[in-house]
């Protein structure tokens, strides 16, 4: 850390000297007091020759904009504290500005587009500048902010594109929710009715094929629901509050016990809270608890544990089971959509749940990972970074 005043001044000077942004200090009379190497490129003049020359006279030699426009920008900076001016260089300047970072004017071909910012700082601390022997102190600082403006424009464009993509995603989600679900409901419903009303009249092969159609329609409907949930998780707004994760876990266990009354699963849970979006964390806990429930289904003494611990000063939550487990060499596939480590006939599912969990955790600024041994169970860890 730089603490000494002299060190701070030297550090500030070093930054100004080495930055690729042109920096020019101008006196109250408009004369250049100091300019860094990047400014030499913009002004097309050695800085030792630039000192003492009026900035407006200097820039007018390399810019297509009029002297009056620069004078008006300086007046605006005097009145408001800052002003910007966009202009084209009359000819490409040598050095750092003659790069691909400055876009060319396609309509006139007159040179490179430059944006300068003129500011009137209340105080400027830089030892290099204090050595200038001038009658007037620093009145204005001129900076070439072309790259900054280009970066801002790129960010705005990226934001607009992301918003457009989200709108397209919402339209697709609507189409999936309505246009695809309707025929699936018909397939599932009619196949169920035929199996129920005409079971004794159908040949064995016909019943077998119809059962496969019915199960496939149900699986497709479940997959659509999971994909829609994954899309909502990605774009929904976060509403942060204190969430009782233990209560969410107990609620999911209660739902699973009601749906599977034949199973006897031991559940261990301590008091656990976190700050986050309650709706998304409910989905997260539902995914992880139901995952543990599913993969421990072949263990007659199934046990699921939810809790929290600390690792290197960070609170880490975990869901542990003593179920099927998996081989750790495939752990990197766990949180990718449609990736499954077990066959569908062993454990049913869509392969979307853990991908959704990963999105939820990352949206909360955390991370998720797992440890497991084949046949001995798995533990899923996650953090909430907010």
C-alpha cells in the first residue's frame, strides 16, 4: 500500500505518465501546463513544445471541429464543471491513438473519432504538475475518453441484446407452456382413458405400447415444466430476505413422505438460515432434498441430513444422503442440463434439477459442488455469497 505523501505523488505521476488515456492540464488562460505521452499522440506535438501553447490552438491543427466549438466546450466546463466534445482528427495521429480502438468515420473518411472530456477539478494532486512554472494554476483537465465512451456504448448494446434475448426467451416459454402442453395433455389424457376403459379388450402388445406412449407423454410434460423453471430462474428478479432453509427442507420432506407413504426415511435437520430470494431458495432446497430422496430409495435405512458448517470462515450448507452415490470422475457433469450419471430405468428424472440448482446458487453469488462414493451416498455443498 502507498502511504507516504511523496510516494502517493510519485504513484499518481506514474499512472498519468503510463496511461493510454490522453491527459492535459490547462491553465485559466487556456495554456497547456502539462500533457502526458498519450496526449502527444492526440495533439501530434511533442509535449515539451506543447507546454505554454493554448490548447485550443493546438487541437485546432489536428481536428476538423472549429475553434469556436472548443471554446464553447471550455465555457460549458467553467459553468457546469464538465463538458464533452466529439470530433474527428484531420489526419491520423501517430502513436497510441492510431489503433483499432478508435473507430473510423465511415461517412466522411476524415479520420479517427475522438471524444474529449473537459473538467474543472477543485483540486489536483500530482507532483509532476506542481513543478510547472506558470502564473495561473490548473483550471481545466482535458482527457481523451474515446475508449471509455466506446466501452459504454458496447455495454449498452450488450444490455439491449440481452434484453432482446430475454424477450425472445419469454416468447418461447409462452409457446412451450401453451402450444406444446396442449397436445401433450391430449396424448396423455386419451392414452390414459383408452388404457382404463378398454384394458380388457386390448391385446397385450397394444397395452404395452400404449403404456409407453402414456409414460413418454408424462415425461415430456415434466421436462417442459423443468425447462420453464430453468428459464424463470435465469431471468427472475431477486427479492432478498432472511430465509429459514431448515423450514423449507422440512416442508419438502413432508411433501415427499405424503407422496411416498411406503418409505421410511430418517431426516436430520438443524436450524439453518440464509439471506436470499425465498422463492428461488425454495426451488433449490426442493431440488436437493428430492434428489437425496430419489437416490436413497434403494436403501431400506435411508437417511437424509441437512445442515451448515464453516469452511475457511465461510458458511457452507450441505444436503447429505446414504444412497446410490456416483463416481467422482463424472462430477463435472452433474450441473449441466440433461446430464445424468444413472440410467433412466434406475432413477427417473429429466437431468434439469441440478442445473437449475446451480443457476440459483450462482445468482446468489455462491457456488455448488458435490462429494460422493459409489454405493455410499453423496453430499451436495453450496454457499450463498450475498
